[in-house]
């Protein structure tokens, strides 16, 4: 299927008042004119959720791509994340203003704390998130890479309900504890690194399932993610021709036994993203 062929946009997950499109286009590691082109292509194909972050250094390209796409800003859900160096109260709001300028918008749909850190009290971080909502700069807030204990603290500290906890989630990493904890407070799970940096494409179980459904492996993995209650999946590709396939995951369902088969691929020590000095004690 050509990326020029529009696909029906993804349904939304309702999470504490936020309607988050269940499939997002992730931009980690992408820059320059290639990213501007991919953002335009993704939006024209039917994506309506774009995920970026201050530390990715590509908010400006995301903003340009959204502007050039011709899709009304009101129809595009933009998520970005505040980097840990900007958590201090003297920097937080200024960094959000810079994100707004780079993204060429006057509001951010969803703003997340990128990683938990101790250098700034969590109460101050959550207070700063609340303040940018009250200032009209941000519609919804959340966290990323929080474990169960930190998530519970963040929820208790926030006057404004948190919408999501974004963390690594793929077939090889069992995340049932943090998924359940996130769901229990009305928040959506947003899963990144779904393809396990390419590991899924050599998996014999996934190959067999994909063959039976006449789908690609990436479609099976993305479907496995979004078919779980309250889960938003981020997909990432630099190939325009794969955009439509990645989005075309809402016209079929995996049978319970196939969902279970993918769950059962989980193995010990299969976490991919765990930077020293940033990662919490994982559940």
C-alpha cells in the first residue's frame, strides 16, 4: 500500500480526560529534511499523533512538518517531553516556551516528564507541569519511564489528572506490573520501542502469526499493543512506504491464543532502554 493512500485514523484512548490517538508516530533519532518529509507523509497517510521530546533535538522539524502537511493543527495530537535538565523551577516554563516556538504552536497536547530524577523534588516537577496547563500552554500532562512507586507519588501530587505513563514495551519485556498500575489510576500506557530494535523481525513465532493473518510482523506487534486495554503504541519508520501498513492495524483482531503467544515471548533481561543515572528501580 502506498503512503499516499490515506488510512482511517486510529481510534482514541480516553485517559483521565485526554483523547489520545492509539497509534502515534515516533521521531526518536530522526532529524533534518528527512524528518520534515516523514511528518508530512505520516499525517497525509492518516497518523494524527506525533511524539517528540526536547532531548531529541527535532521539535523544530516536527513543527515544520505539521505546518507543511496542510492538516489543521486542531486535528494533530502532539506529545513532547521536558528534559531533566529543565526540571528546575527556574527553567521549566522557559523550556516549554521554547518547545512551543520550535513546534510552531501555541499549545502542546500532551507534555511529559521524560525521566524521573532526584535532583529536583518530584513535587516541584509536578507543580511545574500543573502550572503550564493552568497557563494555557499545555492541554494534558503525564510522565515517562516512571516505576510504580514514583507513579503513585506523581498521581497524588498532581491537582490535574495525569494522562499517560510512557515506557518501553515490546513482546520480550514483561511489563504487566507497571501496565496494571498505570491502568488502575485511569492513565493510558504509551509503549515505545515496540519492535525491540528490530529483534521481532527474526522471531519465528511472530513470523508464523503474521503469515496466518497475512500481515507484516510490525502490524502484528502494533496490533498486540493496541489490542490491550488502554495502550497507545508508538511506531517509527523512515520509510514512507511503511506508514500505511503501520496504521492499518484497526481492521483486524488477534485471537486470544495469539495474544497469549506474543505475551509468552517475554524473557528475563530484555530491557533495552535503561540509561545509568536516569532509570528508576524497575518493577
